[in-house]
C-alpha cells in the first residue's frame, strides 16, 4: 500500500513538473513573440530609415543588418543603439564610415525588443533578448 501511495505521489509530482515546464515554455514563447512584434514596430520607427525594411542597409551609406558576417554581441549592439558610434565599421568586406546617431530616448526595454527583432530576423537567434542582457551591456559601454 505504501508503494502505491508513493507511486501516485511521484507520478503527480512528475505531471505537475511537466505542466510547469510547459507553462514556462509557453510564457517564453509568448514573451519572444511580444518582443518580436514590438521590436518590429520600433525598428520601423527608429532603424529602417537607414538600415532599410529588409535590413540590407542603404548602399555605401548605412551598413546592413541582414548580412553574411555575424551581428555584433548584444552588449555591443545595446551600446551602439543607445550611444551611437562614429567608428569605421567593416561588414562583409565593405567599409562604412557614416556615424550612427545616439538613441538616448530609447528605454532598455525598447532596445531589448529591437534586438529581439533583429537577432531573430537576421541573426538566427531563437530566444528573446532580455532586459537584463541589455542592462548588463549598457553598464559596460566605453
């Protein structure tokens, strides 16, 4: 009888654990989709004018985000988005010298959503970019 009780208790705990894991997976998926959609809207407003809707940039002026070379680490991406850059950038063997203006008005959440959109769309990232990743990146900007 004790064996049956423990077996039922164990199977109940296992079922609860599986349901909890499924719930986490679903909430992570929902969060990624939410960040992706919001990121698309923000990208369209703040980024597409220079980097274009398809992420291929604008000729010799603005670099592509949709490219062969990998996207920069997210910490560096966060710094560039918020603070801008005047550094020369080489992508796919092509040099871009046009400065990128700062976007100091964007929140950490905004940057996380833009990163989620860009890294999912053109960087083969399968997860959303957390605000924690962005905060960490911004605290280490040069």
